[in-house]
C-alpha cells in the first residue's frame, strides 16, 4: 500500500468507524504536536532540564505537519457540510492545531540557534 493510500484511508476514517474517526485522529495528532512543542519550548527556555530541545522542536514540526495533512485530507474528502456527522468541523479545528505545533517547533529551533551563538 502506498503512502498516499494510507493517508487517504486515515483521513476518511479508515476501514472501520464513522466519518468522525479521521477528524478525531487529526485532532489527536495536532494536540500531541502542541504538547511536544510546548515541552520542547520549556526545555529551550531552561525550565526543564530533561531531553534535547532541538529534537523536541523537530518532533513538534513533524507531528504538526502530519496532523495538518490528515486534517486537510479529511476536510477535502468528507461529504456533506458541518453538522452532518462527517467530521468536517473537527478537521477544520485540527488544521490550526497542527499549524500551531509547527510554529511552536520553529520557535524552539530559533531559540536553540540563538543559544548556540
């Protein structure tokens, strides 16, 4: 199975489940990206001494990008409008969550670069 087929199946909710499954997956990945980005930002600021802030920032960027892609795919493939039970509203909410995780990861990498100088 190709990567595009896997992403399309995940965005549509997979084989099992209703239309909201893909949106819930995108929401979960977006929130996970925000949590990873926030922890990495705390590491970069010196408030948490465990782990590497640069790796956390890169992880937040990757997870946020995956969440955003899943949300956009689900929003593009969901039938009907808001309130029909297809998860369109969840996908629309997941897009800024994923983008927020990407921005947090970028902020962490910027702080790490400044600290290295």
